[in-house]
């Protein structure tokens, strides 16, 4: 079959760090909770009991998957709410201990914007720098610690370049000084082992739609004994810490999806890693791309390239026309005029940050997909360069 025939009508999704499709078994488990088992988990009757049993089971599953106790898991509307809550809830509830906290420079906007809002409330934030691969500089972070530091926020793995953070080192540092550690594990939980005791963290956020569960669901883990103020005020749901009727089908789906990821993790990790490297090798051989991030210590399915002298938006547009879905960095900021804060923090220039594309592999991708996309990327870059040279 010719390359053109292969290409015709083909669409390949390489944007799993933005979102993933709901797994069929997960969807099947969720469906009854939209209709016949529709009860409110707070209702004192059989319909309510049926719903609360489902939520309790989901909580047990999520807790077991991350090494937590069930009563340390709070369901949220996703990663953003969990991130916002971790920062605001901890700083507000522990203000008598201190008003300072630290975030890494490469955190998701859900953390950085929450940090910005806290600064407007009178809290003080320091930003820990990262190295060229996007790994936080632990010595620099140590230098930022103050007697009034209450919280350190360090994600488990970065969403734009995939770099895994030295969480164990930072955990040890925080423990020595009695400082709370929050880790955004939204990207890590689908493909890497995540356990709240190894390395030990006090808070951890999860999002369902990054791991083949439904959108609009997630969780915040809060270690027993940690004081946290509620973010959503209302009823006494989630043991009085988060008002709002729990999204029962979403919790069921989220928990089922996380369980499947945990069961298939090792195999899927190896498969995604091999697929991504097969793809990266071809792109690096066929273009002059710079690879962003840390190839070894990274999310297995994620790779980011800078194609110097191109416009990332134009690359994405051309790839989309050719049937390839990729991303310019954080999904939430795609199309936004600012270059990626992650790439800038890693030392890339503004022009380079704007010339970067993230590819993220997932469950349904095959070697054929990797080869097809690599060839498409190489041709796209050549065409865009030729067009530019023509003026
Ligand atoms: N944290 C990270 C690292 C993410 O990648 C994302 C989503 O892109 C979020 C938080 C936000 O999660 P959600 O989409 O569930 O609000």
C-alpha cells in the first residue's frame, strides 16, 4: 500500500496528556448510575444507600490504588479543583503556622493561578527553578525554605514535557522540617506508580479524564491529621470538607479507570515507552528538532520537540489537516498568546517555546501510528521550512 493510500482519511490521536477516551468497561460500569441507580448519596433511603455504596466502593478503590486510607480521599470535580483546594485550603487553615509556600516553576496553571490568588490574600509564594530538563533544582528549593514555610507544591510529572520530578528528595527535605508537601499527580497516575507513602506526601491530586475515566471527576488525597479549609461551601458532603452532591457515575468511572491503569501499568508503561522512542528516533533523524525534557525520567507516552524557526501553531494546524492531533503544550493554554511557562523555565527562548509541539501516546496507539505520525511530522516541517524560505 502506498504512503498516500495509507494516509487517506487516517486520523491519529497523540494528545492523551490533554485527555483520554473513556474505556469501554469504565463506561459500562458508570451507565446504571445515570438512570436506574440515580439516588442522591446523602438521601436517607434505599435509593440513597445504593448511591452511597457506589461512592464508598469508588473511594475504597481510589484509596487502595494510591496507598491511602479511604477517609483520606475526597472526590472533586477534577484536577483543577483538587489543585486549587490543596493550596487555598492548606494556607488558609494553617495561617497561624506561617504564610509562606513554595511552588515549582513548572506547575500546572491550576496550581500557579491558585498561588497568585493566595498572594493577593496576603500569603507569600516563592517559585523554585528547574534545570534544562524541567527537573526542579532541589538545592535551590532548599534555599527558598523559610521558618514560616507551610507548604511545598511539586508535581509528580509535568504535563508539557513529561519530566518526572525528584519527589523523594523533596519529600525528605519537607519531612525534616515539618513542612507539608502537595503533589499534583494528575499526569503521573495513569502510567507511573503513585503511592502517597512512597515518597511520602501530605496531599495529592488526581484527575479521571487523564486515565481513561470521565471528565469532571478527580480527587484530593489529604493525609489524616492535616488541617485543610473547605473550598466549596455548602452541605456536609465529603465529611464536611467539600460541599456539593457527589457526581456518582463519575466517581464510579474514575475509580474503575484508575484500577484498570494500576492493573495494566507495567505492561503499558513498557509499551508506551517503546512506542514513543520509536517515534522520537524517527523525528530526530528526519528533522533538526530539539527534544524537550528528560527522555529517561519521564511519562512514558509524552515527548515534546522544538522545531526551531517554525511557528508551533502552524505546525499543529498542518498536522491536524494531515490527520494528526497533537498539542502546543498545556491543553488549557493552547491558542493562548503566551509561550509555555514550562519551556521558558527550562531555558528555551520565547521563539523556541512558540515553536514547540507535544505528542502524547496512549492505549489505542500502535507502531503504525508512530511511524505514520513521524513521517507526517518530517514532511510537515520540511514543507513549512520550504514555504518560509520562499518568503
Ligand atoms: N494538573 C495537571 C498536571 C494537568 O495536566 C491538568 C490538566 O491538564 C490539571 C492539573 C487539571 O486537571 P482537570 O482537567 O481535571 O481540571
